[in-house]
């Protein structure tokens, strides 16, 4: 029995990192997870939680530091839940993320022969987020606060700047906090379920610099909105759209279903490579545009289109991947369960002048089988599901369809490995390339090439 009690002070050497970036120290093979500790560091830590199979420690002191340790540049880093790896230099972050993928596919999965490439990183891994979802609250002194939630809580950390948010979004956040105070804007309180302003969502075009500001309110009545619109458009001329989104549900869902246009256009514009997109307030659009181009280019390389292939883009959203591939394909069919996203995809199809694309709303596994009955058989299937991965019906549909190639993009390599394992008898997992879409965080995106066995 390991003699470890809460509040014990221990010393040890960090042997490994968890997928959350926590250092792992072991006592007789019993693991203690210590946030902010790095591999090979000699540390002093305090036991704050003891479980049967592991314990949690709090870093007290680093006696021998890793060469990868850096001083986090963000003053909110140890409070905010937005970033987890700012204490680690960027090359070490990329190495850690590759190790996550290697561990899942080579050690836990049955894919030891599949090459896993180095992570494609950013030259400047800061100020990359093109969308901010900022909760609004009040400090103890009554002033409005905005920022991000403290880790594992709904306590808002009041901020003046976020180092992974687009600079214009930071400027708008600071201005709105001041104006909300001056104008006496009612702020939503989670406990009482009363108050108006719940969130401010800001979207920016990476190449166009266009901005959209969305006020998420607990009800329609918003007496200060005209004044706020006037101030925003006067101080920030790059704002081309302002909306009010109404969310009266008492849940963790940020945005409601209904939005009202207060100023400008319904969408903002952006582009990926040579393809232009219109992005509405609730469109799914990758957070990091410059890395998305690298991700999609790798997917295009894996597809190796010669101009005669039929491509099926499942979970297509507003059509980003499908339209990116359309110039190289014979025809692209896209399917998405959210009808509004399909409307955006069709707008983007028209905007770019494509006549070899078809976008349809519905569940992928159902629409695909209808297309199969109509004689449409894709050569390449693009898969880019949410974090939960593909459901069983969709995997079964892929097994029935048996395209020559499946290009699987994932924001959760664990569910990707699970899904690919279910296709292992029919497909070879040829290669995986991780892409760092979210620097300073533990998340990693992967694109995998699967080729049907002959």
C-alpha cells in the first residue's frame, strides 16, 4: 500500500506527460499528475487529491528545470482555462502533440507500421483565433467583466487581452466592457437566471479583416443597442456586421436559434487559398485560418485528385473542404445535418462559380445510401466529424460504400483511432499528419489517409 496522504509534500522527477500536458511523477509505479511540470524536471509538489489508482499534485517548486520551460507571457495564464501549455516552448508543444498521436495509434492501437509525420506548426503561434465567445458578468465592485472561464468553472476571469485572440477582438472586448458600464447594460446572472447580456461573440476574417459582433441576450428587448451599434461602427470601421442573438434557454449552450441583424451584412467574408466564403453568425468555420489552409492542403495531397474523381464531403458544414477540393475533382457532393449550414454552402458554391458541387441537408448515413441508389459512387470520401467521432451507422455506411480512399480529418485523435480500427479489415491506414490548429493548448488536429485494400 502506497503511503500517500492529502497535503503531503513530496519531491520527484517527472517521467512523462499526460494528454492534458500534466507532468507524471511515480512512487512505486503509482502515478501522481502535476500540472505545469515538464519531463525530466526535479520538482517539489503537494498532494491535493488521492484516488485509488492515481493522485493529483500541485507544483510547489522546480529544483531542476527543463530546457523546454519558458515564462508564460500571459498574465492570466494560471487562472484562465483557455491555454494549458504556455509554460512550454513551442517546439516542445509540437513534440508533445506528436507523442499523443503516436501513443494512440502505435501503442494503444494496432497501427505500429503507419508513419506519423511531424506536427505542422505555426511560424507565429499567437493571436490566431478568428472567433471569440466571451461570457459577460460583473465583478464584486459592480463593474462589467468579460474574458474566459476559470478552469473547470463558470467563474469569469476579467481580461484586457487574450494572447491567442485576434487583436481586433481584444480591442472590441475592452471597449464594450467600458460602454456596458457607462450605459448601464443589464448583465445576465447564471444563478438567478435574470439579466440581459450573456455573451459577446466576435468573428473576424483572416484575409479580409472584416468583423462581426454578436450580442447574445436573454430576451429581445435591448434598449442600448442603437447606441452600441453607433459606437462600434464609429470606432471600428472594419465591423461589417452586428447582430443580436436571442438565447432564453437556461443551459450551457452559448447561442440561441434566432438572430436579428442590427447593422450591415448577414455574413462576413473570408477565403481559404483561392476559395471565398461567406460566414454567418452560427456557421462552423475553423478557428485558425492559416493552419486550416495547411490542413486542407494535406488532405488534398492525400486525396491526390486527378480531375476525374467523385468526392463525397461528409459533415460538410458551410462547404469549406468540399469547395477547397472542387477545382481538382469531377464532382463534389456535400452533406450536413444542419440546414442553415447547407444554405451557406450553396451561397459559397455560387460565390465561387462552381458548377460541379452539390450540397444536401440530412444525416450523412441516410443521404449517402440514397445517392448510392441513384448510382452515385464516390472515389474519395472526406470525413471531418465532431469530437465524438463517427457513429456506428456512418461507419457501417462507409463499409457498404467502400470508396477507394477515405481522408479522415479529426479534432480528437482518440475517436479517430477508434473509428479507423473499425475499418482496418477493409482499409490500410497509410499515413497520419498532425496539424497544430490550437497553439498553447493541448488540442491537436490530425488528417489520416486510408486506402482500400486490393
